[in-house]
C-alpha cells in the first residue's frame, strides 16, 4: 500500500520560510521521481519542483531561486524548502511519487502566505 504523508504547511508572513516534508512508503523510494505540485483556489494544479532518482532537479520558473527540493533516500522522504515566500505561493501543496507505471499523490498540506 503506497502512502505519501505531507507535513510542514502553515501560515507564514511574506518573505518568510517554510519547509515541507513528505514521507513515502510502499514503493522502492530511491528509484522513483518525487515531486511537489500546488493548487491555488480557482487555479489549475501546477508542478512546483521535481527531483529524479539520481538527484537532478527541475523547478517552475515562478519558484526558481526561492524553493529547493531535496530527498533523503535513507528516510524515504522528500523535502521542499521554501524561502522568500510571496502571497501568490498560497496554495495546497501535494507530494507525488512517480514510478514506471503510476503517479501517487499525498493528501496535500495548506500553505498560506499572508500578513
């Protein structure tokens, strides 16, 4: 049974930082692509960042230079360090795990950037 459990969301002021974590189980974590998506109210879900099994990363243009995705294969966990947060970063953030045959989603964690 595949499970992705996100944590670390919350309310933060503009310019602040948050670190999201996603603990994965049920797959061979080290082989899979891990990612973070987000969905703001009234908007489509969008890719924020992804990290391949070898450690290569990709980011949405809107978060480049502010967000960092990383993974710890010993803990089956992927992280998203978010710095210099803006109100437009407000969204529900979802962790994903992509295998050769399927993409799995976490339940999401709310991030709200507001003063």
